[in-house]
C-alpha cells in the first residue's frame, strides 16, 4: 500500500496536482476571531514522525510545500525593468515542474528556464554543500554517512537530504511545530556543543585518527565562515612585503570558541586589521581549525586566515612516522583532509609546524607532502596559502635555523612561504637575501612579541625588529601580539593595544578595501550593551567576534608644519549607534586654520554612476563644529564628478552636499536623513554622481563655526558609515524561507520550594534557507505566549519581539530560553523570527522575515 501510495503521489506531482500531506503531518484549520477565513497551517507532530519516519525526500522548498505569498511592494520596485522576475520555489529541476504561483502574472520564474549552473546555485542547500561539490562531482549514496545526495535529471542540481528524517510540509507564512515537554533530551555531540550549556563551539582535532576520520557533518555548519576574504588592494599575490599575525593566547579556544558569542567581560579584541595581511590561529592541538568568529572578522577586512597543523615531542615523531615514512598514499590522504577542512570551513590554508625529529624516510617525503598539499589547496581554495615553520632541517633533525638557508631551502621551495624562528640577527637577514632570490616577500621573519630568547626587540620595542626586517625587504610574522592583553593590566588594554600598534605603524603598509557596499558601524564585536539604530536592546557584557564591523585606520594625526591642530581616534564602548561600540574622535582646530580632516579608510573601489553615502554622528557637549564626510577619487583627468563641489581645483578630495530630502525611490531606505535621532545622533545623507572614477579614501572633516576665531576643541562619535551603489537599493531581497526547529531540549526553570507552576527553559536549533552572499548577518527574535494565536501578531497588541542573538550562517542554537509552562488543556506558544540584515545595512520589513512557531504541551497522564 505504501509503495502504491508513493507512486500515486509521484504521478500527481507530474500532473501538477497537490495531494494531502503524509499521515505524519496533520492539517489544522484554526478558527480566526472576527469572521476571518481560517488559516491553514501544517503542524509537525514530533512523536508521530518518530514512529513513522519518511525516507528519501528532498529537503527543499518544493518538497516542503513552501509557497511564497504575494509581496506587491517588492514587485513595484521592479517595474522599471520588465526583464526582472520575482523569485519562486526552487527545486531540483527536471522535465516535469510544478508551475510557479507567480507565473501567470510575471512570466517565467527563476526556478525554471535558467541555465543549470544557475539553478544549482539557487537551490536551497546546506551552507557547506558548495564546498563539497564541483562541476565534476558525482552524486553518490553513502550509506555510512548521515546525509545523502539526491540528483535531478540535470546532474548539476543536487540536494542533500537527511536519511531517516521526515520532510515537513509547511505554509510559507509560518511553519508550526508541536512538542510534548519531556526532560529526557537526546544527547548532543560533545565535539560541537559545550557540555554545560549546549552552545555551539569551535573545535580542533587531536590525533591522526580523528583527522582521517573527519567528514562534513550537519553540526559542522555552525563553524562555516560567511564567505571568502573581501576583495583588497594590493592583492596578497603582489610582491609587497606582508605582515602576518600569529595569534597564540593561553592555549587557544577561550571565549572565542563560542560561535554565537558569550557574556565574557573584558575579552581580548583585535581591531588593527588594515595593517595585517595574514592571520594565523595557533594552538598546540594537532589540527587547529580557526574559530569562525576570527575568520569572519578577518575576511571582512580582506585578511586571509590560516589554521595550524603541528606535531611535537615523542608523540609527534610517532605521528609523522605513520603518515610520512610510508608511500605517497598516506601523506596524500592527510593533505586531502587538510584541504577539505579548509575548503569546508572557508578559511584559507595552513601553517605547517613539525617540531620533532624525523626519520630519513619521513623527512624525505616532507617536500612531496608540502607540494601535494599546496597544489591541492590552490585548486580548491582561491588564494590559498601553505607556510612552513623553521624547525626541522633536511637531515630530519629538529634544529631551528633562525633563517632560510641550504638546510631548509627544500621546504621553502615546496610551498608558498617560510616562517623563520625568532632568534635572528641582522647577519641572518643579509644571508637570506641570496637564498630567497625574487621571493623576498615569501620569507616571514618571526618576531616574538613576548621577547623570549635572544631577540632584537619585542614588547614595546618590537619596532626595532621591524625596522631591520623592512630594511632588507622581507615580510614579518608577529607572534603573540596578545602580549598586551596577557601581561599588562586588563583595564588599560585598549590604550596599551593602541600604543603597541602605533609604534609599528611606519613599518606596516596598509591595504585597501575594493568592493561595495561598504558599510560599518565600527562595532568591535563586543560591548557592555546591545544597541540597534540608537535603541538600547539589552544591557550586559557580550562578546561575538563575527559581529565585528570594518575598523578604521586608528591613530593620532597632526597638522604638518608648526600647526597645533590634531585629531585622535579611539574605539569606545560607552556609546553606540548599532552594535556595542562607536568610533570616538577628539581633536583641536587651531586659530590659523579653518578645518582639520582625518582619513578613516583606504579604498580602491571602482565607483558606479550613482552612489549613496550616509554618516551617523554625534557631537559631545555644546560644540558648534561642523562635521562633513569627504571622499577622494582617482585621476581627476579621467574622473567626471557631478552633483558635488570640489574643495579646490587641484585637489581630488570632494565634499558632497548633504541631501535635505532623499530621492523618492530611496526614501524607504533613508527616511532618517537629516533628522535628529534618538540619543542625540544625527544622520547625513549624500547622493553623488560619478563616471569613470575610483574611490580611494574616506575622510571626516571638522570645521570651525562661522565667525569663530578661537581655538576649537571637539569630541565626536561616529556611529555608522555607508557607501552603497544607489541602484542596489532598488533590487528586491530574497525572503527567509523554510524555517525549521530541531534538537529540542527542555529543562525545569524554577527551584524547589517555589509556589506556582514551574517555569520551563527551552533549547532548540533553528535552520532556514537564504542565499548567504546577500546577507550581512541574521538577527534572531522570539515572542512567547499561549494558545494558538501568534504572540508576535496578536489582534489586540502584538508582543514586541525579544532579540535572542546574531547568526552568520543559516542556523542558530537557542539555549535556555525561559518560557511559561503549558496550562492543562491549553498549548504553550513560542514564535521564532529570523530577520535578515542585507549587506547594505538597512532594516528589512518584518513581512520579509522568516518565522516558525512551536506549540508545546505537557504529557498526558
């Protein structure tokens, strides 16, 4: 009977008809007050599903019955171009497709009639699927793996499905899940979740067996970075000497291991990214996978991230003998796993650190291992890097050389770069000039900031080492600059960190960001409270590295000559416009000048014809100093500028005029322009017409009040900078779809002896579908209530959603959410909302959010 039913349903789908959901899915029609039509909702009964699992159904919008509701406002924005089409349900494309709900009004939908590679790209896939598939990938069924590939007739379209996990049919408006409260949860894998809190954590691998056994798991999806490094200039492949930062702090995996953030007080924070080209996360675990927060923060600044593969001591000798002393299959298997891990988690390569002696057989295979690893990584990871640390020599002995020489040159020739040990002198640098040849920039001279051993300079004298390194044209590898945090007073951390990097500034060339949109709120990824567009949302310490925004060029700037004008920039946790911090700018305008300016960002951005700029700021105290945004363009001879006034005929620095009233088409996005906002913030908006220009820098200018002849001191906070292609604001965004709830865990909340019904604490995992290239992050909210009505959309006064946290992948783990107990005969109700924040940084109407509801009840006695 089951087989016959399945054949009937398949035939009906080919004919375009819709059948009832499976027996494990119950259709509910809830009466609505006020004579409204009943709302159809598909409810998943968790216990029924366990009793009758459904196998072999693709987890995607087509299989889940996800039907987008009409969104008229979005299509009105598209009326300018008849070639633009609204999105439709995306599915594994085959000859027989269900017509799009919009096809009669808008023509062909995006899910049909597209090139195969487009359909594959738009499919609702696991966030890491693209890391595992390529144009030559085979769709195979691996029975030993908890996931299975399903291919359509077009081999470029594949879906990943959970074996033994039932599909859920749901209305796009809201999916509803039903739970019976139970205090016997299924255990979560310890590797991926903190054993005390069940919060998702970053992890490492400790043995060769663990490395070779690792395969991508659905739980690994939390640790996948949002994307590759942002475009930058000059590229890492240029011959300019580079700066590598090797982060080694107290064994690693501290507060930074919590993927969704923590409530850490006074955590370590790094924000001088414009000086850094490569970030290495170092620990003494064999396979150190960088916590995703570091990868997201670095990539946002155009900085590539490396993990560490390390072997040490007698155990390291045994391990290396196992995979290096045999034939090529052993070391190639290790190399392929390292490449797969980097590709899957979206970081950029490896530092290889063999700090133990090797047999002649093992050391003879090291160059082959390095060449194979480097070649495979370059094929799978764009701009990937493999670096070798100065430890073992070609004889197999563990003998640090403190230089590149004939004893270790074979390893340098087999990979992308060489990281020297730290006890060098200038004569070592001079000898290396001949060894490195044209690859000077590929030699990273190590500097131990802790100044351990016989070093040239460290701590606050690290600049002495950099002076010699740059004199000879080499790259530099700064080891453990977290010294300022570990060894000095935590209360003075920001001052000490700024002092440390300011002493090195002259030896650290900056790189430029070269893509739009360019948006930052200057948030450090930490704070003492959370603020959203001037409105305080939560009070208390928080730390979330993935939430760090693009940071400016910090430092102190003084007027040239004898002028007494100056400007200093600092990060500040005391106030924020969006996030947890803002940029604090202090300065002085001397009587002899009318204004002072400071460069915030170095850019190399080809500018579209029309650019929208915005600046949110706040002056402290009674100051009447003028604040304006300035931009620097490329060659004025080939760059046509319209709609702004130039400061002088010979300068390419421009001062846009603020818009008093935003253009009609942009009013939906920039309605705050020119207004006094909450908390004393002010937003200035600009629209600039350019043609053939290159945007090179952003400045903020402070000018004395009209008629003033006195020395003017000022204190200003910057809350946000936006530079956006104006046309991109008219492009409709995708909607969050297919929100699901899984891995539910209940705990009693009230202690013994309290009166009244015991409260509950709910933990669960949300998943949803969304194209990550469009998003900056997701904000996760909830509303709590009882009964069948939606607490977020009640007919009387809907509850204001409570912010739970931020996500940077298509999943979020809710931990210990306090909910009311379900009353006898009446369901408890909690609703989850997923708010996408687009890269342009604007708020999205709530109608575009994803949502799912959970109805829960007590067990029947």
